[in-house]
C-alpha cells in the first residue's frame, strides 16, 4: 500500500467586479485588440474595496469543503499560496483558519508567486505521504490588483484577482500510476533570474508594498522552455508519457505561452484547460481556479490524468502530475 494525496473537493471564488480590456483604454495607451492578441485576456476580476486575499481564500475554501462534504475541523492543515497577503504577518492562512472556525491543526503560507500553488501542492503531498496530516486544504488566493502600477501598460493589463482551493485527503493506493491522487511533483527555482519579475517594495527595503515590475519578453522565452521541461520531469518521475495525459491545467499567464508549451509537449489544445480569457493572470490562484472551472465545465472527470505547470517570479517553476 502507498499513501496518496487524493483530491476530495474543489472550489473557487471570483470577485463580482469584472474589468473588461476596454477599461484600460481610458487609462494607458493600449487597446482591447492588443491585449487579446498578445495575451488572450478579455477580462479579469478585481476585488471590491472591502475584499482581501483572506476573504477571497475563505470563500474558495468554503466551496471546496462543501464539495468535499467536510467540515473545517475535519482538516488538519491549511496551506495558502499567495504573494499578496493581507498583512506582512501573520500568515493569511491563519486568518482563513480562524474565519472557518477551525480550532485544531496548523496553517501557513507559501510564497512562490505564480508557481505558488504547485509548490503548495508539493508541500501538501509531502505532509500527507509522511503521515503528518490526513486532510489538507490547499488554497491559491491573490489580490494582484493591489500591487499593480496602473500607469504601466506592460503589466497592469495582465493580472486579476481570485481564489481556488482543493481538499486533499490521504487514501491508500497500489503504488502505481493508476492510483488516484498526486503521483509526482517537480519544483525548481533560480534566483539569478529574480529581476525578470518582482515587486519593487518590501518590509525590510522600502517599507512599502511596492508594485509589479516585469521584463515580459525575456520571461516569455524562459517560460515555454522551463514549463515543458518541468512537465516532462514530473511525468518521468511518475513513469508516464505525453500519451497518458488527459488534461494540461497550466498557469494562465498568456495564451501564447500556454499554446507554446502544449506544442512542445506534443499535446493538442483540446486537452488544455484555458481560463486566461476570463481571469487574466491570477498568479497562485490560476491553477486551482482552472481546476475548479474545468470540473464545472465537465472537462475534468474522475480518473483523468492531469499535469499542472506554472512559472513566475524568482524565477520559480514546477509541475505536479495527479490523477483526479
Ligand atoms: O505569471 C508569471 C509569468 N508571466 C509571464 O510569463 C508573462 C510573460 N510575458 C508575456 O506574456 C508577454 O511578454 C507580454 C504579454 C507581457 C508582452 O507581450 P510581447 O509580445 O512579449 O510584447 P513586448 O514586451 O515585446 O512588447 C511589444 C510592444 C512594445 O512596444 P515597442 O517597444 O515595440 O514599440 C511594448 O511597449 O508592445 C508594447 N506594449 C503594449 N502595447 C499596447 C506592451 N504592453 C502593451 C499594452 N498595449 N498593454
């Protein structure tokens, strides 16, 4: 018997306020046409003034718990991936823990920017496989609208707010690639590339939150190479190949990156869950949002083999192979 971290529930939350591309035409020198053709984004959601990363995360967590048929005290741990925490500390995960009314277990944040959810899944899997937790709530939640320079057309049009969550549960598997649950993870970072995507403020430097700065073109070139390589590495660890994959659920930064990576992986776009047109880049929230939407659309079904992959600031990147 092999212990596996199996998905028991999934859910998401998107703020009500939808910002179409045209909204930016009055603010910076851009067009709906440029944004659509260069990124695939048509609209994104921005949090209301009274919403925060914790409140978005809480709504997604409640949806995932409902979907799993579980109560907050059935959960041993919360891992929340975010780069836009409510406060410098405590961890936003502890705010969600309290708001859920959870009186046991532990909660912490993971900060690997757009790759955050993949890093969080790898950590949740390690906790479950090592017997330190039986049920883990894994959340990706962001309010990137709060760290955008609305005068910088190269970045402000790209990002959105939202949250998604999975409930992972320890279940016995046979130890083969036919098992349900997480089959492998491959995570990487290379701090030499940290200037490609960063926020220009912080607690121990400027004392401010800062705004997003990005060398989009250089990052684009890194993204396709590294995403295909990490997806291949994760598949190899699971003893699987491209032909075994039912769905790629990629980080949703740019439709051209998603298409380029699928091509490198010899996968048809018919096997890729795409939400970038509706959500923009929601950083650590993009993969759980896409998983939840993919299930809602009837694309992802029990037993399907899924590869998630993401890259972002750090650079940090990785992939997780799981059977739904
Ligand atoms: O989530 C983390 C991972 N994120 C990514 O991987 C993002 C990766 N990068 C990208 O998605 C793309 O590089 C962008 C969408 C950011 C930019 O697309 P691009 O095709 O690489 O454009 P570019 O940066 O090479 O810029 C081309 C032109 C430039 O004008 P000039 O210098 O050629 O006159 C930009 O100033 O497009 C201009 N431009 C814009 N024009 C209209 C940049 N942003 C805009 C804009 N509207 N919003």
